[in-house]
């Protein structure tokens, strides 16, 4: 695999911190999404959702 990748004209070195930043960013996005959905469902009046069904 490394020999095949060496044939490309443009190469970059991938450092360990790039994976860490990507993992932290994915975790933060997931946490934000879950938090927003939890707050939205916690503040919704259940009577209004039952009334529409």
C-alpha cells in the first residue's frame, strides 16, 4: 500500500493529532445534536402532540 501511495505526485504526512481533532469534532457534533433534540422534546407540550393524533 505504501509503495502504491508513493507513486502519487502530491503527498502529505498524516499526523496523529488530525485523527484526534476529527474524533473530537464528531463527538461534539453528536453531543450538540442529542442535546438540542432532548431540549426540544423536554420543552414540548405533550397535550399538543396528542391532540393532533
